[in-house]
């Protein structure tokens, strides 16, 4: 694809910390620590990393949901709305709420709590669409809901059942359909496939890809499962300890990972037909409240140099689509 | 110590603590009373509060302040007997029903539910009339405890039911731990906050029911309790004759006691609740 | 052949509902398999396929409706506590719920030593615990007196394995041991299983839905679907050359860690799980791409092809 890419979602030096008071002492959890990210229109962008690396917090801030104890310390978040860049971090909550679901929507993990347990699925859909589409009768809204459900490839009988009657996989797909029902430009998903069985997971991934293809919108997907990323993402950003450390197209990340952490992530995964010894990433991830100096990965890095302990490396751009923040690359 | 400081930040706890402390001191003062509470006409009748008789005297010729110290002590005794005995029943029934499950569970819960659905008050009045002759503090306390356990047993049972499905129950079994030890060591710590808060609620319940029964004249009126004091004052027309010091003493004491017990229970269970605990430490 | 554990025709039925509308679900349906000494045997399948129930039956946490279990040829009685009498131990899925958050982790170790009378003195107990912890890459000093929330998930899972090892078990049942552990740390657990098998001769019943680690670690595998074993054999045979249509679907649905190998076909998902449980004949018939008329009425028999068991009509008569 050689076409001019438009940036739809962009952050500048984004810093979002949790300010906590534990037993009378102040604690700062640096969950998103100076992240510059650019996400294009019409792509699926994957964010990967271990649990506790700040990827869920990054999603929350991208969605504009910054509630205490999480605080925006520094930086800006821009959405591109009608060819204008809008700084969301300064928007009033009323204006942000208007954008939700119509412009940017959030796919929660398909838990029961998303649905009203005493309402049939079509009721939930109608409530949801009705709160955004005004001036239509209940019957018209039901009809709209039915159309959307069919368009999104779900069987139409799901509309007439109660949430508890759905299997876990179907519930997750209905949740996704709900998030997609107003044709949002950006959809954000936090581990939407993690708790699912493999076959169901495959179905959900398939559905997300179909939605993206039809709406030509942007999906930002967080999961720790590199296998899912390999199958769905166009570009991948690797997060470690609140920072973005490597970003490239999916093919490049898997074919030519440059950061030692990315290499570990990919090489630790077993493959069919290959029984050779595989190792985990050594050690455990650092606490976001007590980060090591310099590059946060240096205590676990096998190639650590003196400078790694003192200074965080800047991004080295290998080409337009591949950047990595590691002292081993470029500078030497 | 840290716990207490945290708790005192809650105005409800501070209030409850001070009130209950005063009430407790009153109850202890009864041991130093110059008068025998069962004897009549030991002091001049119907005196207004004065330095000699702090809260005045009543028509039976008893000193109201010293009478009140006995009343508080006896009401507390009844409520403590009732609350602790019913706690023991609730814990035993709840734990056994929750852990064993099956038929035992169904039988125990049927018993408890039956007690919950029958009109308790009528049964109580009937029972009280039957044992009126032998009614003393202990009998009353035991009677109240018999009706105080079913709801709390249910709470404990449901807690044990969910704990039983947690993996650590299996870890304990695989470590060779026996049933009794398992229940005591693994489940008790989880149920303690619940047991504690229901203990306080149950005390309030017992005091209230005692007052009701006393007002109906169904207890031994010679034993001074908050209820019998109220009974005497009411039926001696203390309101009509404007002897407000007589009628207000038991009324204000019981109101203070209720609010204090309620706030104590609310503030402590809020403190112990894992969810608010998380908010408090913010971790 | 030496069989550490032999399971024959194991069945577990649950009744659901009230007196008027009672349905019986067969969670485990005439399941037979065996585990050899020093072998990792995998039970794989999706949630609700009966693999966890099978594990509970083997341990004695639940009573089987019918069927027998033999340890070294000796019968396991009903509701027998296999962890006390047969040297079977287990570890669980969620490392954070494996230990009571209000108790220190080491108390479980000491209790195990005491209950199984494995040491005569405190020092002996500590030595034994320390030795087991070292097997999983930890030391006694690192963990004594600490509460579960002071460890990471990966560490807790290794501690959980060490606790199981305290009694020197012959068989370790691992129920989804890595599914709650971060992908980047999974291999440290899985490699531990290999090490236990090779160095201590422990057999492991590895229960998982993750076929990639199953391939990596195990010797033989059984694929379960709705209470039945539909395919069983060596991992090489079953996973590299799956024969049952369900095994093929499962195998194809594992996301490959290779953007070149994305899925090109689409899948059909079941809408209601109960329907599949109650289905007559082959339970996969509703979703099977190769479905035949016979599949909808007759339960397929177990067929052996090159030492691989396949439960499918496609292969009957061949």
C-alpha cells in the first residue's frame, strides 16, 4: 500500500502517573512514562508487553479516561476529527463524552457486567443506540440494532436472548458489536481475546478484522499474546515499564526484532515442529513505582553496557516504520 | 495502634467510642451503688434532679441515677449473652452447612429459614408468657440468642461456600490438612469482620427486643433493665405527672446506645471491608 | 507395559435444574487413558471439555459416577484421597488464589511436612523445604515469612510446584498451570516440568488449552471435546498430523507466531454449549466440515491408526 497515511491519534511526551498514598507515604507509579505514539487511519495497531508494563493505562489515557488516582502529568493527546487536530487532554468532560462511542469506542473484556442482566440483548443495543441517535421511535431503533447485528455477522437470534444465555465467546462478540455499532473511527480493545478458548479467540480476531476492513477505521489492541498480534496487527509497539521501546510493522517485528526485550518476547514462544529449548525472559519486570535508572530493561538485559545503567536511549529510526530505543542499536 | 488512629478519623467511630465508654463506666459504677436496686422507698419519692440525687428519684422511692447504672449493666449483660451465644450457633451452623453441603446444608438452612419467616415477635411473646416465672437475665439472653442466628448463619455459609471453591482450599487439602483445621485456619480469618459486625448488630437487636418485651410486661419487672425502667416510668404516669427526669433517663440512654452501636458496627465493618481497605491504602 | 496410572471408562455426570426440569450433563464420558512413569501426558481441549473434571476425579476431589482408576495396577477406591495414599500432587491455574492471602506461604510447606511426617526436627524440615525450593530456582531465605502478595505470579506458580514436590510425588497434576502467567514467563514453568521429568522421574498430567506448550513439553497427548477423548497419541503424531476434524480445527486455531502464516479460512462457533453436550452421536457433528449422516445418530467408536486413537466415523472401515 503506497498511500499517504493520515495520523488519527497522536500523543506527545505523554506522561500519566498514578499518585498514591500508601501508609502515609507518597508513591508515584509511572505507568505511562514519556510515550510518543502515532496511530494511522485504517490500521490495526497492537501494543504488546508483560502485565504491569502500563499498556492498559496507556489505553485509558488514549481513550481520554483519566480519573484519579491516575493523573496526566505532562504531554498531549490529539485526535484528528474532520481534518482538525483536537487536543483531547484539554477537552471538557462533556465534550469528551460526546466523542465516546461515536468517534472512539472501547471494547471491554466481555464480562457480564457490560450488559443489563434483566434486558434482552436487543434492549441493551436499543438503549445504547438510542442514547446517541435522537428523534427515533423505539421500533426504529430496534430495527437499526437488528441491521447492525446482521451486518456484523452475528446470528440474529442473539437479539432475543438474555446475556446469561450466551456462551463466553458469543458474549465477547456481542460486546464488540456493541462497540462497533455507531461506526466509530477508532476502536480500542484491552485484551479482548485473552480469556477465550483458541477457537473462539480465532472467531473474535476474525470479527475484529472484518469490522476494520468494512469501516476502514483504526483499531488499537492491547494484548500480551504475541501470537494474536502476529495474526491481526499491521504495526506493533512494544512497551516495557511504561515506555515504548520498539515499534515497527508486524513483519519487521517478527522477522527482525532489534531490542533485546522484543527478541526475548518472540523467542520465548514455542512453535510447532520445533522442540528446541526455549527460555523465558530472565528475571521479573520492574515495579513501576521504583524504576531502575537509565534503560529500565538493563537489569534483565544480557548485553548490558555501562551507558544503559545511566541514561535512557533515544529512538533510533532504522527506516520510516521501524524505531527502537536501545543503546545497542545505531549509536555504536 | 495504627488501626485505632485510622478508626478515630471516622467521626462515627469517635462518637460511638465515647458514648459506649460512658455507658460502660456507668455499668461498672453499679457495683459501687449505695442502694439495693430491688428495694423500694430507700430514698424520698419524686425528687427533681439535685446534687444529692443526680437524676432525681422515682415514685418507688429509688434513686434514678443508681437505678440506671444497674439497668445499663443488666441490658448489656442480656445483649452480650444473646449476641455471643447466637454468634457461636451462627458460626457452627454456617461453617458446617457451607463446608459440608448436601443434605446437612439443606436441613440446617431449612431450620434457619423457618426461624426467619415465622412471625418472630408473636412467638416471642408466647414464649415469654410461658416462662415468665423463671425469666431472669440468662434465660432472656438465651431466648433472644435462639432467634438471632439464622440470618448471620446464612451470611457465613455463603462466604464459606465461595471460599471452598477457591484454590487455596485444595492447596490446604493437598498439604494434608484435616477438615476442622482447614475451616479454622483458612476460613475463620475471612469471616471475622462479618462475625464482629453482626455481633454488634445483634447486641442492638437484643436490647431493643428486651425493651419491647419489658414494656409489654413480659419480663421480671423487679430486675432493673432499660426496658423495666421504662415500664415503671410509663405505668406510673411519669409523662402525665411531668416527671421527665424519670422517663427520659432510659429513653435517652437507649437511643444513645443504639446510635453508638450502629455507628460502631458501620465504621468498623467499613474499615475491615477489603474494598474500602484498598481505597484507604490506595494500593 | 509399566503404567503409573491407568484410567478406565471414567464417567462423571452432573444433574442440573429442579425436579420438574432436570437435565443430566455428562462432563466426562467413558474416558480411558494411562500415564507411564516419567512421562508428561497432556489433556488438551477448550473450556468445558471435561479436562479439569477429569483431574479432580483422579485426585479424589470428586467421586466418579462410574469407571476405575489403577495406580501401578492397584485399584483406587471411591473418594480415596489420592494425594495422601498414592503420591499424587497438584498445582492450579491461578497462582494468586493457590495460597490464602491471609497466611504466609511457608506455613503451607511446614504444614505439609508435618502432616505427612516427613521430618523429625525443625532443621530437617527447613532443609527439605529448601531443597525443593532450589529445584524451582528459589531459596528458603527468599520466601520465609512472606505473604502471597509479595511475590509475582510466576514466582508463586513455582512456589506452588515446590510445595507439591515436598511429598516426593510420583504424579503431578497441573491444571492450566501457565494460562494465568505472563507469556514471557511461561517457558520458565514449562521448562521446569521437563526438568522434573528428566531429573526426578516425576510424571506429569498436564492439562491445558495451549497446544503450543503442549507440543513443546509433552510426550503423549489426548484431545478432549465435550467429555470425550477424540484423539490420543504421541504429540508428534497428533499435533503435526491431526486426524480428527476437531483436532484439526484446534490445531489451526492456535495463533502462529509468524505474520506470514495468518489464517485464511474462517471458523464456525457454537452458539449454545448445552446443545453440544446433549447431542446424540458425535458431539462435533454440528460444526464438523466433513459431517456425514451417520455422525448425527451414532457415537463413533475408537479407531486406532498407527497407534493413534481417533474417535471419528471418517476413519471407520479403513
